[in-house]
C-alpha cells in the first residue's frame, strides 16, 4: 500500500510490524490493525506508536528524528526551582489513571487522537501494569498530570494536561527525578516541541533511538502499580 516512493504498510490481524526504518518522510509506518495490549506493547518495543484522529484508521508512527528526554539531563529553570520549593502541589503515581487520560482528551481539543478507544485501550494497559499516570493535586483536586507506557528502562510519554500553572511540568519533573533514581535510560517524547526542548528534550536519529531502546528493553519491566513511588 502506499503513495510515492515510500510505502505505507497496511496491517492485518497478524501481530507484526514493518521495521521502523521503512516509515515515510512524515514518520508514518503503517495503518490498520487494532489497539490490543499485545499490539500496543509490540509497537512500543519496536519504537512505534499510534496517533490518529477520530474516524480515521489507526495510524502507526516512527518519526525520524525522535524527540527524547534523558532523565539525568532535565533542565529545571531557576523560576521553576523556586516554584517547586513552595510545595504548592502534591504529586502521586497511578492514583487515578483513567481520570488523567480522560482529562488529557477533554482539555486538548486540538488533539483529538485520544479517542474513547484509546482511553479504553490504555486503561487496559494500565490494569495490566504497563501504562502509568502521574497526578498533580491542589487542595485535593486533580489539576494536572501525564500518562505513558513503561517497558524495561524506557518510559514512553503520551500526553499531559494542566489546569493550573506549572501543574503538568511539576508532574513531568517529579517523574523524571523518580525515573533517574530507577536508572531509566530515556523518556520518549515522540515529537519535538519548544516546551519539551526548554525542559532538556533533544532530537536524536531514529537509529540512535532504537539502539537506546534495545538497551533499555534488556532490563526487567517494573510492572504493576507504581504507587510505591508515592512513598
């Protein structure tokens, strides 16, 4: 299947992906398939992720370059350090995954890819112990957070939301510090943004990303609830 020189592969019911290097210039590798836990985990293990709009077929991506954040290379500005010292927010892990992913969907109307199917599929991944959420609380109310998938020593960030100043940034910085303590190799940010760059994220070549991913997958996955990080 395809358009131009680089084909876009159409997936079947078989649990199989083309090699990420076969993605087209935009980073699109394949269409179709499903959002089963087995396929999602296979995708992440191969540096591939789903990203599509409501009503469209599932589109699988492996962009080049790839935006990543190395946990020990996070940049925390002086003003953010001052903010964090105020301890305005409480941060938790895996306390209300479905609330976080639902908020990410509701508050990012420009980003309609977090469909009900995505919410259900990643909530199942969470129940299976592979997807995790970080929550930011103010006076008992959920005001920010993020979610993603963890395999080996790699964390694949999916989306974040914030309804108070610095709430999602606080969640990300807290996550990064914890992952650094756990010797994680990278946080996959997928696609570059100025906001992510300001926090220390950089673009690397896909081959370098896949090499780092392979190394990270050589470690056991910390599967199950991450509420132990709340202690």
